[in-house]
């Protein structure tokens, strides 16, 4: 993983998933500091979390509900829980993602 994030964030636990990220746990939310090398593709999938993120470097190409949108540095995006979506990163990209869990889950 590249050294985009400060040392304190790099010392957080690693996220175990299809991309490189550091994970900060919070009540009913995971916070990921993620980085993607050029030409990264994440296949269509869903998850139980309501995701909100901000692009801090590069660009996210997000496909959801049959529409493809580009999100650049400083742009926020939202993927509702259980919504099928895919992502592509043509350039070095970093983002901060907030994965909100249903407050009533057990």
C-alpha cells in the first residue's frame, strides 16, 4: 500500500477485502482509508452497509442503477445499503469511506 495517509492512519488495522485500506472502527460505522492503483476494477456487488465516501485523490468511476458517474477529488458519493454497484479507478485514487451499519442489527 502506498504511503498516501499519515503515519497514525497507517498504524490502524488493515481492512480485509478486495482493496487496500486501513480500518477505523466506530459505533455503527467502519471508516476506511482506501487506496487504489490505476486500472483497479471492483466487480458488481452489494453490501449491508449504507456507504458514503469522499475522494481525496484521483477519481472514482461508480456504476449504480444502470448509471455511471465520475467522482473527482473533493466529491462525495453515496451507495445505499443493498444496492448493486461496481467501481473502477483509472488513476491512482484514495478515498475515505464511511460504512454505516443498521443501528438495530444484532
